[in-house]
C-alpha cells in the first residue's frame, strides 16, 4: 500500500484530496453518510493505492 505524505497532499489529484478529506472527517467525526457516497470516496483511495480494498479485508 502506498504511503501518503500529508505535507504534499496538494500535489495529489483533486479526487484524492477530496477522498482523503472525506475519509478523515468520516473516521474522526463519525459523520453519517450514505453507503453510495462512502463507496465513491473509498474507491478513489483504493484506486490510488492508499486504502486496502474492502474485498481483501473480508475475503480470506
């Protein structure tokens, strides 16, 4: 999995920046969101290699 340097977050694509912001706010503040919205941002992080795909966590 890729490491993200938050000091260089502005160098990442805007989609990744938004997904990181969503992930942080959702994780820290436990914001209630729809599954569809969560899936949208999580898939961006998965595609960027910043988050393990859910299937790899659920399936053996």
